[in-house]
């Protein structure tokens, strides 16, 4: 009986267990219609952040490190899918379940693999978690421990981005990453990761390492079947960071941008424009397609942040209609602009050479309202832009001056003090008190040449203002200039590296440099010229072009380096190389080999080089009496001229006029010096419009010469002033002698001084002699001021030499009167000057 009762009890117990188990299983099945899937799959199916936070809350006790990473990944992916206006990273970062995820992560750092560790660090930072947060610090510390021995190139690149986001560009940790890249560069094959690393370590690399990175990038780039836009953008960013205008890579990147223009958004186009402008790399094709792309975006943006970015990118390259649209929309939203947006707009208006006074006033009003928020360098930008735009406001300029002076009183950084003083010097009443002058003097020993030059420019403005308004110059101004002169010469004498010297002198303002430093700078270049090579030869040549200083030693060295290393010199550099020879009218000993080598370098790129560059190249070579037929037939071609016209439409008016004038001068030179090329003259209308403007009055020396010529030639009607020759060369004075050397009168054809030049030929392309009787001679007189000569020697420059050649081809006998002869002691008396003119006109002993 007991055994029976015991067996029944066991049966009931088992039945109860089974029932309980079934009930539980049914409830679990019902509950897990969603959660029966693995948690990672559930997270991947979430369509909003609240679903992810719900899963975190219900599973916080059991989340693994991979599930933690998945939660972070999905939260970030959902954010990236939103437009900038809908992003809510702060909301996510402050959510209670994000804090739960944050705390869970702290406990699982050691369990994470390398990829998970760095990925979680990256996403955590994207959600605005502070850099001093314990989680961020713990993740960075753990990554630091692992990166030397365990991180692959992709993980290392992401980690470097995390450090860059924390502004740790100069940290020992970033230095360690640079060292790892340097040691493993040969084995790296992932260009995407390498480009990220290059951008992030760019502040720490040497020039040799920089060249290694560029060479590796070039190799990997060429091995890619279809390089990505992001890779090309990072390459441009790297070159911008290291200030390296490496044309071969820029050309490759530019081709990627052109091929993918429809996929470039506003941010991308803006950054590419910024990079190109900084590197002085100009791609006409990219500007045209980017302009079209940006113009399509005008109706898409109505919020200030996006529209300002569009205004800044499109404005400087826009056509008249697009500019009108941009300005009208900007007027509507101007009062909503932030301080930084207003600053960006006024700088863009400066680039656009805007004269819309209504918009200028609106933007200036916003700037005035936010003036207290700007840093010194931003105040300088505002000052420069407003003065360029001819804006006048006493209240704004008074406040601007007060702010600049308040910054100056407390600043101790030399570059910042230089910026502040420079900005003050541009304002009305650029006076500085004794304390400010003392502050300048205190930092002078720490300044480089660029800073010293800015100080000197500011002091010279100060002196000019005082001279105009007070007719006096104070001793403290002259004393300050003397100190600036002393420290500048000292720095030049101490320079021992050609590339570093060029970095300092490349942006020197011309007035002070020309008067005080040019001799010492040329001496430094002589001392360091053995450092000239294919990488820096165009930079040095470009600098020499600005000096007007004829150093045959330096120019011969440039020609020698170019001939020896031409295969390493990019065609884009040829214009800068030729320019000093053209401007200074100098032929090196190996002239034909040098110029032939330069032109040969250009020939394979004639179809791709920028139209403006080709026009300037053609003119520079023509100045040197060098006329390569391939180049000229490329330029004087209907398709090329149509491309040039398209480019001229988007240029600022000042540059557009300069290009048009150079094309006319080249057309004239080819027509006169190479008639065998049969290139037509097509600039009559342009020249008539140009020379129909008032040319202004003569200078003192020209008035003297005019009166004395009238006396020598027998009357005012025997000399003609301000004449236009055939093909529109301007001639200071002209006279005609018969075959017995007797002056012939002009009669009623003479003109009034200061009026537009006269033309009296039926056709303005006749050779002068063809309209004269046999034996009759037309003489052109040219007064050559200091601008016509090299600074250091009485050697005539290229344009004046070319003009003389052209006038002689046209049938003139040309008499050039150098300023140093006319103003010499030997010609200090009137009689001596009259004899000088007689001798040049009639020959020795004639009267």
C-alpha cells in the first residue's frame, strides 16, 4: 500500500513538472515572436533609435561586446541617414539607454577585438561624448597599448581619425602612428586607409617622408581600376596640409572629380575649390562643370547654413544671372546669418568684386552686431573685405579699431600682434600709442620675414597717413622702421635652407621689400642656390620675377637645372620658369636649348593646359622672340578661343581684362614678327574700345621733352604727342623728317595733351613707311622711366624691348630716352637737353 501511494505521488509530481514546463514554453514562444532571433539581427532590423534603446534596456544584463558594438553601429547608421537638420546626436548622447550602453562598454573594453575597440571609440565621439569622459580615455589608452603590435592599417587609420577629432595632431600618440606608417609604408596596399592616415599625420612628417608618401600614393592610385572620390578628396586635403602643389597627383584627382561630378555634393565641391585655391591649382574644366552642378542646387537650399555655403562656393565663378539670383536670396536671409556665416559671405563678396551696395550694407550690419565675437584674424579679414568693397561706416570702423587695440594690449603671440597691427593700419587714423609700439618692438626678434614685412607695411601706411594729414613723421616711426630693417637683414643672413627661405619671402609685400630687402635676399639666394632642384626651381623663378632684379647667376642656374631635370618638371611649372627671363629680357648662354626644352615639355599637354596659362606662355615666349608654331596654332584656333571665352566669363573683371590684353599683345607680336604663320589680326574692335578711354595727362619729364622737341623741330605743329601706331602701340611723341632731315608739320592733325591718342591712318594695320614718300622718315620718341629697366642695372626689360622691335618693323626710327640719362647731371641744363635731342634726331653736330 505504501509503495502504491509513493508511486502515485511521483506520477503527480512529474505531471505537474510537465504542465509547468509546457506553460512556460508556450509563454516564451508567445513572447519571443520578435526576440527569438539573435539580438544582433534584431538590432539590424531596427528602423529608429528608440527600438534600439528598447532592446538595450531589456537585454542590458546579457549584452556581449559584439552586441555593444552592433548597438553603436546601428545608432550611428541611423544618424547618417538623416539630413543635417534632422540629426539629433545630442539627444542620443543624453538618452538614459545610451548612458546604459556607455557603462556596459566600460566593463567590456578588455574583451573587445581591435576592430570593435576602435569602432566603438569612433562612434562614441560622433555622439559628442566629451574627450575627458572616462570611457573615451579608457578606449584611447587600450588602443594605445595595442596599436604597435596588433592594429592593421584600416584600424590604425580609424584610430588616427579619432585622435584628429580630439585635435591631437601634435600628440606623442599621433607621432607614434606616423612612425608606424613610416616603418611599414612599403607593405601598405590599402590606399583608402593610407590617405586617411596621411591627412591625420601631415603636421608631423618631414619633407623626405612627405615625398615617400606622395610616391606611394601615386603608385597605388595608378594601380586602382576606378579611384574613389573620397580618396581623391583626401589626397587634395593632404597636399593642402603640407603645402605641396604636386601637379601629377592633382591632375589625377581632378580627373576623378570630373568623372564623378554628378555625385559631388555641396560640401565636396566647396572643399575641392578651397584646396585648389590654396594650392593655386586651376582647372578650367572642373570650374565649368562644378559651376553647372552648383547652379542646379540654387533652388534646393533655403536655410541660411546651406545657402551661405552655396553662395561662397558658387559666387566667385557664377555668371551674371546666377550672381543676381544669389544676391537676391542672400538679401532675404541676411538678418538670419550667424557671425561666421556673415564673415564667409563678406569674403565671398570680396572675391566676387561685388558692388551691390544694399547687400554690402546688410552684411556689414550683421558683422557690426557680432563684432565682439570675432578673433583677431577674423577681424583682419573683415577689415580687408569692407575696405575692398568701399564700405564706409564711421561707427563700425571706430568699434573695429577699439576691438583691435584691446586685443593688442593683451596679446603676446608675434603672429597675432602682426595681424592686429596690420588691420589697424588699414583703418582711418592708423595711429598707435607708445604702449603698442613697445609691444611691437618686444616681439620683433621672434618674427619671421613674413611677420616683419607685415609690420613694415603697417608702419609705412602710418607714415603715409601722418604725412598727408599732419605733414610730419615722428621719430618713433623711423626708429621702428630701422629695427624692422635690422631684424630682417639679420634673418636673411642667417638663412641656411633654400626652401625655408622661399616660404618666408614668397608673400613679401613689394614696397618695403623692393626698397630694403631685395639686395640681401638675392645675396641669400646666391649663397643657397646649390639647393635649387626640379622641386623648387619654378618657385625660385616665380619669386625672381617679382624682384625686377637681374641676377644672371641665378637665371643661368635656373636654366641649367631645367635642362638637366626637365623630365621631373611638370608642364604646369613652365610658365613660372620662363617668366623671369621674359620680364627681365635675359637670354641664358644655352638659350635655344633652354627654351626648346621648355616648349618640348609643353607639347604633349597643349590640349589639356589651362587656356589662360597658354596665353601667358605664348606672350612670355614672344617677348623673348621665341615663337613655337605648335603652341601658337593651338592658341589661334577657333575651338581654343571659344574655350577661352567661356573661361573669361567666370573670371574677376581685373583678371579678365589682363588676359584679353595679353591675347591682343600676342596676336600683335605674331602678326608683326611671324607673318609666315598667316595668323589674322582680330583685335581692332578691342583696341578701339580700350584706347577710346582717357589716357590721363603726361608726367613732368614728358611735358619737358614735348616742349623741347617743339623747340628743336621748329614748332609745336612739327611734333605729335600720344600717338597710336599701326597695331595700336602707344608712342609718346612722333615727328616726320623729309629726306633732307627737315621736320614736316602735321597741320591740324595734332591733338591736345591728355586726350585720347590720335589715329590718322585709314587702316590701323599699315606699315608706316608705305604711306610716306621715298626718303621720308617717321621717328618715334619713347621716354623710359624706371619701370622699363631692371632694378639693379640699366638693362631694358622685355616689354620695352619688344615694343621697340615692333615699331621698327612698322617703319619707325625709334629713339628711347632713358630716365637716368634725361635726369643725369650731364643733362641738368636746358641747353644740354636740347643738344641731346638734336643729336639723337639729326645726328652728331647737326642742329
